[in-house]
């Protein structure tokens, strides 16, 4: 059995109590902070950006996993490094020179992630899979929290697991969108390593307990 990593998405946090939310994640069994950046161009929504992430980073005691849903991410990679990103994930669909962007992120000293929209086949990563630290499979269309999980995701996870094995690659499989205690077990069983959850955690009565439930969902 592989370890299950849990990455709470702060998009669903109470921004007026952001410090308390960060403390909660620090105290919990969560592994990473998942931070969603939206530019209103690549996705039809705008979230938060560099100054907010820099503040979160000062208090966060766990790696910060920054999910860029922006066009031309190469223009901002150095800025996100400065803000404290540990893992920087760019969208396949936003990169004309994906290989170059991956090398740029690693050259800056961060782990490199590549995210796939629901319609993008995992096979598109065949020629870069060995260069990537994390593949982020979107299980909803990016842009908003609280959407319904897309069932086709299970098959994509299995296909990606096969691609990783066939290429002797080491990338972690992260899944993002519509994840909760109801589907976490099945996602791990399909081959996922990292579960991102926003509303399931922050809208629950006891977020720490929900994180524990997600963390132990493979058992
Ligand atoms: C969606 C973001 C997700 C989002 C997940 O575009 O990438 O990280 O916060 O939210 P839930 O878990 O509510 O679907
Ligand atoms: Zn995300």
C-alpha cells in the first residue's frame, strides 16, 4: 500500500480567519497546503495571488503546493518561488513549451507539477513524464470549488499509473476537484497518491477529523 497524502485547498477556507485556517492545517494530519491561483483568463474565475501566498507561507509548517490556473505561467514562476512555493504546477493546456517550463520550475529549486484538464488524455505527458514530480489530474473543470466529481477520473488515474510504470517514472498522482470521504478510497485504489479537497474539508463540522478520514481512506 502506498501512503496517502492529503492537500487541503484553501480556496474553501474562511479568508477572514486565514491564520486560524493555516493553524488548523498545521495541527492536522494533512501533508501539503494546496493553493489555487486563477487569472480570469485560463479559467473563468479570479482567486488570490502572490501576496496572500507569501503570508500563508510564513505560517505554514508543511510544503505549499501551488496550482497555477493561469496563462503564460513561465512569466511568474520566479515570483512564486519567491513567495514560497515548494511545488509549482502549471496546466498542460496553458503551456506552448511545456518541457521548457518544467525545466524552469526545477531550475528555480521547486518540484514541478503538470495539471491536466478533464478532456486532456494522460498520453499527452508521455515525453515528459520522467521529468515531472507531480501530475495533477483535474476531476472537475478548473475554476471553482464545490463542483461534482467526474467519474471518468478513475480510468484516467489507472491509465496514468500504467504510463508511470511503463516509463520507470516517479511522478506522484494528485487528484483535484469534488473529492471527499465518499470517493477517496476508490481514488486511492485506482492509484492516486495525493488527494486535494476544499469544500469537503472546510465546510465540514470538524475539518481535522475529515482530514483524518481522508488520510486513512485506503484502509
Ligand atoms: C478547482 C481547484 C480546486 C478546488 C477544489 O479549480 O483547482 O483545488 O479548490 O475544491 P473542491 O474540493 O471543493 O472541489
Ligand atoms: Zn487546485
